[in-house]
């Protein structure tokens, strides 16, 4: 029984209609990363940041999981060993595609976080700067998103999973952001077979033993069929 650990990035949700970050017309071409994805940007202009995530929350609610999300859910349901999805994505398309074991290492659009007491609660579709925390009352609600310079979530458990992985697959991620970009090295140290699914080689593409090039909706679905037919 093999343990499969899957890392996903914005590319897996692209065919559902969500923008990636680093494409020519992607999110970072439309917004300055320092303004919308850093704690300093939030301190300077909370309204700008809250509105950026309000718009993303709205867009994410209007799109549907694609064949790649659904194939990973099928893999989790039918594979005899464990299957865990570690996603850098803040949308909920894995969950809506049927996956149950999903870890959101960069946070989630559907969650709000109190910067004062770290209480979390379901985010309303439209957050406003200065919203009060329902637990401590402090007007310091923020989107529950991991910005640059902040520690991604569940790192201890993630490194434990990587240390026990037999197969590590990275899907639709450019390999530009750490610590996620370093997971392939960690999985290889543990002896896992490593596979990259992307339209092109990522920045850490040379670390992978196998490459499946093409749209995730096709390559991931075909790979899941192969894994399940091997038993
Ligand atoms: C398809 C496809 C299709 C398209 N099919 N594929 C110097 C060196 C090393 C590290 C650092 C450094 N200076 C600073 C750092 C640390 C920093 C970092 O990595 N910076 C880099 C820019 C260098 N990292 C951090 O600050 C992180 N925290 C941290 O390190 O804490 C300390 C720590 C220490 C030790 C252990 C652990 C921690 C926090 C990073 C937070 C990232 N936040 C963001 C924004 C918030 C979320 C949001 O708004 O949604 O997360 S940035 C953004 O990038 C977002 C993404 O999750 C992340 C990754 O992007 P992703 O998913 O790879 O998207 P793209 O657009 O880059 O790529 C899409 C890919 O899909 C492409 O390759 C396409 O080809 C492909 N594709 N269509 C298949 N149909």
C-alpha cells in the first residue's frame, strides 16, 4: 500500500477559470504582490487587500471543480494506501471535487482570522476592513491567508507526510515559492518517486524524476487511471 502525497498550485484551478499568479495576464500582473500579499501591504491599506480577497472569494464561488480535482478525489476514494492533497490554493475546489484529506498550507478564502487573538471563523462573502472578531471583539479581522513572510500552516505534519511518501506529485505549481518548492527535495530524500504535472517545466522541474506535460485536467485524470489500474 503506497502513500501518495500531492502538492497542488494555481495551475490545477486554471481550467476551472481561476487566474494563476505568474502567467503574463495573471494576478501578479494585475496587482503588486507587495500591496496585496504581505502583512505590510495589509497594514498600509487594509481596504485594498480585503477587496482583493473579496473579489477572489466571489470568483471562486462562481466556478466548478474540473476533471483534475475530481480525479484526485477518485484516487483518494479508491486507492488502498493514503492519499493527501496539500494545496497552496485558497479556493475550495478540491473539497467541492470530493477530496476529504486536504491541507490548505496558504490558508483559505472561506476563512477569516483575528490578527489579535488568532480566532478563526467562516468568512462572509464580503469582508470589510475593521470587522470585529466574534471571539475577542477586536476590530482586526483579516482574510485567513498566508502572506509572504508568514509561516505556512501545518508544516510539521506536512514534513512528516513527505517523510513517509512513496509517491510525490506536484500539479500546476511554478516552484517559485518556498517552502512548497522544497517539498520535492524532501520527498526524494524519503525515497519517494516524484512526478511533476505542468504545462512546462517548473523552476524546480529538474528535481523531478518524471514529467507529465499538458493540461492537468487531462494528464492527472490519465495518471489516476494508471495508478488505480496498477492496484
Ligand atoms: C498548469 C495549468 C494547467 C497553468 N495544467 N499546469 C529567498 C529564497 C527562498 C525563500 C525566500 C527567499 N526570500 C523570501 C523567501 C520566502 C518566501 C518565498 O518563497 N519567496 C519567493 C518569492 C522567493 N516564502 C514565504 O514567505 C512563505 N513563508 C515562509 O517561507 O515562512 C518561513 C518558513 C521557514 C521554514 C519553513 C517554513 C516556513 C510564505 C509564502 C506565502 C505565499 N503566498 C501566496 C499568496 C497568498 C495566497 C493567495 O493569495 O492565493 O500564495 S504567493 C502565491 O504563490 C500564492 C500561491 O499559493 C503561491 C504559489 O504559486 P503557484 O500556485 O505555483 O502559482 P503560479 O502562478 O506561480 O504557477 C502556476 C503554474 O501552473 C505554472 O507553472 C503554470 O505553468 C501551471 N499551469 N495552467 C497544469 N491547466
